[in-house]
C-alpha cells in the first residue's frame, strides 16, 4: 500500500533523501487505483502518459530545474479539458469526445511539473450532491462503500481519500468541492469567484462555477491555489490583481478572531446530532483559546437554496443548449431529421437529473415566469450577498457545518430531489455571495464516517482563511 503523505513537502523530502522517485510514486498510485477499482473514482487513468511524465519530472528534479509541483500526482475532475484527452463531464452526451485544447488550469499545473494521473468521476455536468448522477455509475466512499462520496466532485475526493493520487482538482458551483471533501475527511477550498480561470471548464452555472483543490493539508491547498489563480486573457471575469504568495506567508494564525456561527446549525432538527456536537466542541475550543464566538441568525437562510437553484438551473439550461447532437458529442442513431436529432439526442444523451434541471431552468426563464422567478431570485441573491458582506465586516469568519449530516447511504436520497438539494444549505451561501470558503476535516462520527466544518471569509481574503485554517486544524 502506498504511504499516505500529508503534504507535498513530505514527498519532496523523501525524494531528496532518495527514498522514492516520482516514477515510483506514480507506479504505487496506479497499483492503488487498480486495487480500489470498486470505488469507481476514475473515469479514465492515463497510465502510460503519467509514467512517462513522471520520468521527465525525475530528470528535472536531478537537474535542479523542476517546478513547484514536482512530486505531486493529481487527478482532475472529468469536466476539465486536457488537450488530446477525453472529457465527458460524466455524461453520455459527451461519451468519446476528445478535447482539442487544454484548460488554463491544466496548462498551469503541467507548467509546474504536476503529473496528471487521470480524470475523476463526477455527477453528470457537476449536477448533484452524491456522485450518483454519473453515466459511469456512482462513486463509493472509501470509509464505507455503502455510502456516497458526496458531489459533484466525488471522484476527486475519493481519489485523495483512498490514496489513489496525492491531490485532486474539482469544481465548486454550490458546494461541489467542499461537500465531498467533508464526506471524505479532506480539505476542500472554494476560492473567491474570479480567482481561477474557468477557461476550459465545462460550464454548469457560469456565475457560480469555480475551480478548487481537494487535498490532505492546508499547505497543499494554498500551493495549488497559488499555481492556478491569476489573470487569464480567456476569462474576463477574473481579478486582474497579482496573485499573493499564499505559501510564502502561510502560518498558523493564533491571533484572536471574531467568529460568527449560524444558530440554526446547532438548533435545527434537520442537522445530525453528531454534526451539532462537533460544531459545539469547536465553538467551545475557540472560546477557550480566547476568540470571540457569537451566534447569528441569517435572516435569508430559508431563501438560500431556492435562490441558488433557480439561478443555477436557469444558467444550466442556457449552457447545455450547445449539446444538440449536431455539433459534437452523442447523436441518436434513431434521428431522421433536424428536429428528431435534437429531441432524441438530448433525451437519450442526458441523465434524468440534468434533464430535470434543464426543464426547470427553461421554465423560470420563460416569458410568463421570468419576473416571478429568475428576476426575483437575482434580487434575493443581491440581498444575500449584501448581508453576507455585512456580517464579514463585523466578523473575521463565519463557521458552519459543511453538510447537515455525514455521508448518507447510496440510493437513500436519490428518489427525492428536493431532499438532495437541501444538502447544499450551508455551502451555497458562499457561492451566492462569491466569497471564499473552506471545508476542514472535523473528526469522525461513531460509525467512523468523516465530518467537516466550513469557514467563510471576505472576498479575496484567502490568505487569512488559509492561515486560520492551519491553526484551526490544531484545535
């Protein structure tokens, strides 16, 4: 079994000591992937290429010319384009499609000598909270294979959890990096919207989508953010400010902070008792350390999930219109004319959850309902953002559970989409407000299932978030 390395620094020290090579690491991870195929974490493994790239990185390490990510073997979510490689967003409608260019983040990772070992399973078009909505089947949680991995970046999270690679890249629209990280006992970071280029990321909801790392340590999350972030001529929504040297100033921040926590997180009957207990323990520890920790009642909490889903589904219905059976991807063999090509290809190519969201999104954008739903949701989003910003002026951080309960059994929630959507209750606030948030491992429950807590902070205050997270994990 491959050794669990807590950080890239640990890997680098062992490489320098001659204890292992990058090629040896890749071989070990490939063996782990084969022995854990039942977890269904990868849609495709780049075995030959990863080994060849590892040899190249080893040579650069010996020559002293290696990049900052030399020694890091990573998986990328199957909605991230990599030139010459298949990318499907775990959907039948893109089955067999090969990307003709690489996303900006892939180019930046490769430029720093990361080795990409494969593409990770995910909910179809990143739509889901359990990774059960994949054309390639569900991903299973390594802590308990009868439990979900979380979604939509479930394959990315399980790949790190089960030691199939050192770190992974996911995308977070309403919690899709943070929630699976919580279910798998890992660090999951959603940066400020506009931090990392979305060029080459298959779009779900463009005003929410953000790339984020899933790692074992805060240090690795900081490093990956530093590498991937920054201006890109292909994404006009990005901040043009220079990227801070997150790793250069990363330190455990023990200074006294003002922290708010949602009162509902420890009073609502919809939150698991052991999740509540973990929250209370951290609140008590923080107070004992001298921090100011106060309960808040977020007045728009009941509107967060419906607002997010109205807007996200509307954007999805627009973004997914390009998959029509004409330009690329799946085309129904039963199609006989243009209309049947559209109807059959989309009906057969999309899964039921994607079709549900497209239809709901089309409905809220339709002439008779646009003002009643979409326009109103945009106004409520503004209120949620302003309230969140106001709280973060008064407090340094907002503390919540990442999810209302630990990983649930496979198939349990799938039959009721509304119940599944409510799993985003604590994660979508950061997405609606565009602020950074991080999920941190918070131990396990009495069944050995990982728990997670989440911290939110001000826009582009990732350095403060990472520094405090490093300290938080020592509590």
